[in-house]
C-alpha cells in the first residue's frame, strides 16, 4: 500500500575505511567524544560519524516494562553508548520471563525485573549511566520524571495508559516507543512528533562488480528534516478501517486493535468468549463486516497474548533498539508509526496509520 513499507530481514557484511579525525590519548577527539570513546566505539563511528555518536552519548532514555522485547532494545542501546538509561518496572520475575528475558536466571525469580537485571546490563557498557526504580506505569506520567528524558520506551497492553503517556510525552517533547510481543507476533508503535534528523545525500558509483560499487556523499552539509503532523496514539487506534489507505494493512494490526480495545473496555474477567462477542460489534464500528477479523485469527492471537518467544523478541526488540538509536543520533529517517512482525510468515512491515 502507499503507506506501507515491507522490511526484508537479512544479514550482511561491510568493509569500512578509517575515518580521519580519530585520535588516541586522553583528550577529546572532537564533537564531545573522548579519545577513549572513539577507540571503544570505533566501528560505529566509522559508520555514522562523530556527530551522531556525540548526540547519542547525551541522550537519556526512560524504559518501562523490562520483558524480553524491551531487554533486547536495552541491550542494543547500552552497547551503542547512549548517555543514561533509567528502567522502571513493577513486576516480579516469573518463570514466564525466563523464556525471553536473557538478563534473568532462575536465581532472579521473585525479584523485581529491573533490579534483577541491573548488574548484567551494567556489565555490557559501564560507561552508560544506568539507574533502576520500582514503580508502576502511572509513574511515567509524572512531569518531574518524564521531562528529564529525551526518549521513552514502554511495554504495555493498557490502551488508556498508552494514550495518557503519549499526551504527556508530547507535552514534554519526549519521543515515544511502545512495544509488545505475543507468541509468533510482535509490534511497536511510535510517536516522534518534533524529532529532527539528517539524511546523507549520496550517489552510487558503479564498479566492475556489484560488490565493488561505492557510495559517496554529495553534499557537505546535510539538510535538517523534521517529523511533523504525526498521528497520536489515540488517533492511530481510532482510524477507520474502511479508509482506502488501509486496504493492504496486515491483518495483525486489526487483531491487535480488537484485543487492545477489548482489554480497555472489559469490566470483568477477560475471556476468549467475551473477546469474540466484543469483536463483532467493534469491527462493524470501525467500518468492516464482523468476519473481516476471523474468530480463528483472533483466538490464535489471544491464546499467546501473554507469551513471548525469544526469536520474535530478538527481531522486534532489535528494530526498536535501531530506531531509538536513530532518534538519539538524529541521523537517518526513522520508521513511523507502526511496525508489525510475524514469525509465522517471516515478514516485517512498516505502516503509517492514522495520518490526517
């Protein structure tokens, strides 16, 4: 669809030449990056430059809900060298956490997830300031806490809380990521309103072989782009499904939307039967026939709603970490505003949903 980007998942290697300006010693090598840091982060500085690394080293990231997918994202941003990561969690470690949260062991059972993971995360990169706190999701709405950070990454299926935190993030100019995994499926959504970034203007110089092609930068000064007119989380989840821009949106999004709205409106025990009854009316209100989301598809999602699979968490969390680093470095265009992944169909797709 015009608003969808399909992501090809693969691995590759690259050959990088040394970038001028990396100096050894105890002084600074330019752009606020010390010589020691230039040595430690040498490979990534060659990839995205001193300015991006300097931006990252001052970025403060607020995290809530240290499950498997968030742990993967935290690992990546800590290794990359962001300035400060503050993790808030109110859940005790259970056997379910051990399936995908690799910072935890059986010795962690019964402990707070953030506290139990802290030492292992710190060992990844002691240069990153790491703090943890025991607290609930509502604590993230506290202006005194939120305004101390540049980026927030949370994991929850509480739709009302998502909307409230999104509004608080907009008020305090904080970029927001929300992510979860359910069995073979995973997703994240973003609200990056106001984010600025640069994109290198390059051209490819043909070589005798495809592997010998070179990419060279065209302009000495990169133009600054701004993410503007971004749908809020609330707008995202009330977008009509009969809009022509959503004709090819993956069915996973519609199933997720049904479950999230159901949990948000459920007054009693959330059961599969109650979910299927709710679905018929909800889908019609969104502009489609009840069978647009089949009972079978919804039941499959519901059965694994609270389950994480390590490979799926690794893929989705890897993308979340990658996108957080884009925001932190202010380099390259970020994905927005919905990423969907299916381990069954091995696809990743990016959708812009709720655009006015």
